[in-house]
């Protein structure tokens, strides 16, 4: 039996003895599924709205590059790596789920109050996973703020210390890639990490308050 497998087994056995964790973990998964479903329906409304297109001095300096496949590999590769590394951290997984839910809900509110249309010269970013769980349509107006950048930065925050530099580079690369493809305005990308950090910090503070007897290192 490998040490990592033993660590996964022991950490989950310990976590599952805490009934409050079991209930909250199940609820966090259900809430994640519900939030994704609501967001999928909300994007139907967003795509039908007339939005604002404004001048972005940075984007006007170059023509867009199609980096769709590269962005797709970066995002979902990082997600798979993060989930695998967090298998040994039940509390860490729960924090990841809850932080992501909060990010999506804030993004939903932001998009409702700030309707935008893509920058001039954008190249459509097709995401097979999003289209699979959505209505199959290509999303164009889900702009403020950048979900790809926010997700990458959240993965950076929850990643083990040995992977943080790698995820930092990944976040920068993804942020630059969505700009080079002109999928987002510059402000969409710049705001995203601050939203992710705020959501993660709020969830982590709640965790430390709710589970005072649990070593906070188990959540990272």
C-alpha cells in the first residue's frame, strides 16, 4: 500500500467521523451542481441581451490568436491535478467546492448588472465541457469577470505549496491567453484574481470558525 493511498484512507476515515463535515460536504456537492445548473440557464438570458462593447487600449494593439485548445488543456489539466492532490484532503476539497460556488454566484450577479458583448476581433473560445453541461451553445457574452482566470487563481490558492509556483505560471499564461484571443476585456482578467482570493478567504475563515478542532493544515 502506497503512503499516499494510506494518507487518503486515514484522512477520509478521520473526516467521516465528523458528522457536521459529512453533512456539509454532501451539501457542498449538491450546491455546486445546483449552482452550475442555474448558471447554465442564466447564460441563455445573457446571450440574448444587448450588451456594451467598449474600447480596450491593450487589445487594440494586436490581432487575436486562436489559443482555444491550449486554454482548454491548461484549465482542465490544472483541475485534474488539483482534485488528485486534494484527494488526501477532504476539508480542502470542500473548501474548493464552496469557494468555486461563491465565485460563480458573484460572477452571475456581476454579469446581470454589467451586460457586455465581446471585444472587437474576438475569436470564439469553445469549451466542450461547458457546452456539454449547458445547452450546447457557444457562449460569447459571459464576460465580466473572466471565469478561466478566476478558476486558475482559485486552484493556485488551494494547491499544495510544492505546486503553487506551477499554478502561478499557469494562471498568468491562461490570463494572457484569453486576452490574446480577445475573449475578454483586460478589466475582466485583472478583476478575476481579486474575486477568487476574496471568496477563498471568506470560505477559509468560515472553515476555521466552524471546525475549530480541525488542524487548518488539513484544508490546504
